[in-house]
């Protein structure tokens, strides 16, 4: 991915992410005052389920680009930097995939 | 490798503190904290899928004093990063570069992130 495209996608993901994260974090705090069945009921709504999956994919995409930038600025050792970048890439794929599977098959 | 010749940022301690530099580094730090917030939500969903007894433990932790302290911290971090992000987007569109405007918008971001945290928390917890 070239740097200009990365820069643009980073901004686009930020705009998508801001309302989604506000919404899910708000729901999370609200549901922390309620019980198990309320939380399950929340994720049974197909629209909420889709928004949550989208939040995880866009969120980890945004985080991956940001972390690459931070590692580039502050990590001096190339081996450590490469390792950090690869770990970030793997996590940013695995965690959203787990969420996708959980929400579609389990909850 | 050509990229090994890229210059690295000087250490943060070298600079004299300004609102602009304070907000810049706080934007990065709050972004990383938000990533941990998202990972917490990931574990929340994971526990939810493991059944009711595991979830009860989670509720117990989130409603403890320590749990609330952490969650309020995440609320502030989210508020700050979003508001500061809007400031960055304005710059990207070419607005607000004058030193005076940038300092004012910086102060507005700090104050409104605190206000948003309080309002968000009170509404989300059903206190108002």
C-alpha cells in the first residue's frame, strides 16, 4: 500500500470509527449495569451485530496503520520494529475474525 | 535497505512543552489506550459467549471501584482522541493552522474532552 493511500484510508477509517466506537463503548458501559440476558439480547439484533463486526475490522485497521507509524518514529532497532509490525498485522486480522465468528455462530 | 536511513524522531524530553506538542503526544497515547479499550470489549464479547457464570465475574469486576476507575479512564481517552482527531481532520482540510487558532482549539479539545467524559458517563450509567 503506498503512503498516500495509507494516509487517506487512515482518515476515512477515523471518520467511520468515531461514531461506531462512541456507540459501542456507550452500550458497553450501559450494559455493565445490567445482566447477562440483556447483553445477549443486545447482540441478537442483526443491525447491532453488523455494526460491531464493522467496528472491529475498521478499528484494528486504523490501529494497525497508527501503530506502524508509532513504531517507525520510536523503535530504533529494525528487528524489533519488524517483529512489532508483524505482530500488529496478525492481531489486527485475528481479533476481528474471532469477533466475526463469535457474533455469527455463538451469541 | 533504504528505509534504515530514515531519520528518527528525537526523544520527547528534548523539546520544551507547548500545548501543541502536549496534545500531539496525548493524541498518540490516547489512541493506544483506545486500542486497549477495544481489546477489553473483545474480552467482554468473549466472556459473553462463554455463558452466564463467567459473565457475572466480569460484571463484578467492572462495577468495582477499580473497574469504574479504569472505565472512566477509557471514556476520557476515547473523548480526547475523537475530539483531537476532529482537530487533526480540520488541519488536513487546511483549516486552523495559525498559532493562535491552534492553541485555542487545543484548549477547547482539553476542556471539552473532560465535559464529554462526565456527560457520557452519567448518561451511559443511567445516572441522569
